[in-house]
């Protein structure tokens, strides 16, 4: 058996739908689109503190992140269904175009609220950029073959993960670039990259498609919005409104009504549903989907919290925090490559969700011992553990979901799997920031009551050298407001730039309070991932199929055509022989396959 082409896994007599060369060109187009999406996620993360400080809305940064995740999450299954109907290529082009429009608008934002709206537009495009490449890969390659091409996508993710934070930090740290505020280039940089990606996709992404006559599940799309958005909204704003306030209760009620309505609509739509309920009858798909939700929660819990910890507590710049995240990226790439090669050679994958969730769990347990005085290298150890865990989970759960369904369902299965993982990530972001900023007043207040920290801060505040240092002006103003009866706990809700370059003793109560609040977040993530670890033992792992979905559909169509040809030949023979009994009966009319095409 040759490994030079995916066709090598096909049985004799089954001609490959796509050559190895065609597959490489298509993967090239997918990589371009994925690079755009992956770069945006990493470049924004390390720049968010600077953006929030400039727009005076540190506490509103969750709105910016959550708006993006809500729209990308809701649009993901819609892209999957529409691509089944109209083809992958046009939907992928539309996704890139919407993403670029959102990027241009985000770069022109004048407030955090505007930025949240424009990030939501970006998310509408990102939903397609995240789901469609995985779907197209599922079309082209058999589950075992996919691992051989995984390195290409890992290279894209790895490069974007490394250069994204660096570029983001460079832009965030530049007061002005080409007469435009530096951080705005975090979004504007997407434009030239996106144009290049669009050109590559238009040139290379050509994949066979047979249009299906199905109903578009508009009611399913409407009810999924009704179900998801209110629950995410209350997760974000519950701490401000009050968890039992009228607004929160209204969100609970609308969300539950949306879930019930969505289930009823999907049951009525059957195979044409946005997310067919029949998929959940398969235990492998069901368990992999739940694991995806939990892992998504843990993944975003780490990727959103750790950079903030590095910048606020460790004093790293946005660029430095991007570099300091390299252990997580390194761990992710190592474990992804290793697990991919093992899956390709053995066809077995059951161990990876178990080991992956255990390592992820270990990483959050390690982080739970974080304190404000821990050195940076100590935090990097936890990042490596988290990366090693995520690398074994990201591709394995998608492959398990795709392998569990029939070829005709691979589009909705992939988009559904991505959808629920994004649900977990969106919920994780909203819940984690909600917990963090709910805990901050208590932890910072407790830090100001610590005798040692308070004494050191008071001594520093009376030191003439400290008082004359311009870098301490901001924090001295904040401390003056606190002494006048202001709340120390709310000091980190808005502009946190007063901590940059400030005297360590003056900043220590704020840093300690933020570190203690972050530990609470790590414990929440630990509890969620612990459930995933237990559940991973129940994931059934049937052998991976040796054919791609595209090949299976082509072979099935060829078999159907061959059967019709035989029936048609028998019918014609009967007519020539003058038979009184024709194979062409009212209940089984034979159609010429060439006419059907």
C-alpha cells in the first residue's frame, strides 16, 4: 500500500475523486483562510488590555470577546448546512469577505461598545473560517489519512500563534503607525492578509459538489439564536444586574424557551434540520460533543486568563506576554503531531481524550497555586501542561465526530461539533470574566487589609523618591481616592495603565488581589475539566474508516448507477423478447442514469 496519495487507501476498482496534487492545492487554500482566523484570535488577545485602556473599558472587554464568540458560534452550523446545499467554496468566500468588512469597521471603533458590535460582524465571518476547513478536510480525506496532512494546519496554527502575539504587542505598544493609532492595526492588518487569502481560495479551492434539494432550516437558525444569546448575555451581565434580577430572569426564560423551540423545530425538520437530532443517537458523537463543550470551556479559560495574569501581575508587555505563551503553543504542537502520527498508523484514538483531559486538568491544578510573587518561569510550566493536553483533544474529538456519522452527514456533523465546542468557549469566556470581576472587589479588599502589604504601601507612599517618580502618579491618584472612601476593588474595572511602571510596593495589593481572583477562575476551569476527564472514559472509539466522505458518496452513486444500468438493460431485453412481465413496474420505475445527471 502506497502512502503517496489518499487514493492508496481505496479498494481496487475505486478511482480517487481527487489526486494528491489537487488535495495539496485545496489544503493550500484552506490554510490561507485558517491563518486569517487563527491570527485574529491571537493578535487580539495580547492587545486587549491596551485597547481597553485606550477606550476606557477594561471591564467591558468581555463584551468585545463574547460578541465575537456569540456570532461565530451561532453562524457555524448555518455555514455547515448552507455549504451542504450550495457547496463549500462559495460559502468559504462569503465568510472571508464578511470577516474583512468586520475587521475594517473594528479598526475604526471609537468606543468599546462600537468595537463589540464590529467584532460581532467579524464573528459572522469567523464562523465559516472555523467550520468549513474542517468540513472540507472531512470531505476529501479518510479519518486515518487526515493525520498525514495535519502538519500543514499545525504549521499555520503554530506560526500564527507565535507571530500573532508579537505583532499584536508591536501594534499595541506603538502610539501611532502611518498616522493611525497603533492598536487599530491589530484589526486593519487583516485586510492585506485577507485579500491574499481570498485570492488563494479563488484560485485553488475547487472541490466537486452535487447540489441537494433540501429545505433551509430558517426556524432552526432563529431558535438557536433565541436559545444561545440570552443565556450568554446573562452569564456576562448577571454580576451587574443581579442573578435574580428581572433582566436575568427574563434571559433565563427566553433562553429555555429558545432551547425547547429549537428541539421541536429540529425534530420536525428531520434530515433537513440545522443540527439533525439523529446525530445524537450515536453514542460516540454524543460523548465527543459533550467533551467538546467542556474542553472549549477549559481552553478559553486558559487562553483568556493567562495573558492577563502575565501582563497585570508579572508586569509583562503585550509583546512579552505573547512570547511567554510559547510553552503552551509548543506543547500543543508536539502533542498534536505525535497523536496525529499515531492515529494515522494505528487507526486508534481512544487513549488521547483520556490523556489529554488529564494533562489539561493537571495544568489547571498547577495554576491554582499561582501567587503574585511566583516567577514567570513557574507559570510557564502550567502552560506547557495545558498545551500538551489541548493538542491531544482538538483534532481527536473532531475526527471522532466525523467518523461516527455517515458520509452524507459529515458537513452537519463537523459544523455541529464545532458549534458546541464554541458554545463551551463562549460560555467559558463569559463565566470566567464574570467570576473574575465578581471576585476582584473581595480579593483586592482583602489584600489592602494584609498588614505586610499595607505597611509596605504606606512606607512607599511617604518615600520622596517614589513621590517624585512620574511613573507613580497614576497609582498615587488611585490610592488617594481609596483613602477618601473610594472602592479599591473597582480600580481594575476600567483603565489599568496606572500599574505600568508603578512602584512594586504601591502596586502589590492590586497585584495580589488580581492573582487571588485569577486562582478562583483556575479552580472553576479545573472543576469543568474534571467532568470532562471522567466522561472521556466513556467515549467509544470504533475503527477509523479508510475512505473519505467524498469517495464514499462517489462510490455509492456509482453503485446506484450500475444497478440502474442493469435494470434498464433487463427492461430493454424484456421488451425485445416480447415479455409480458416487464421489470419496469409502477412501483419501481427504472430511470436512465445518464438522464438523471
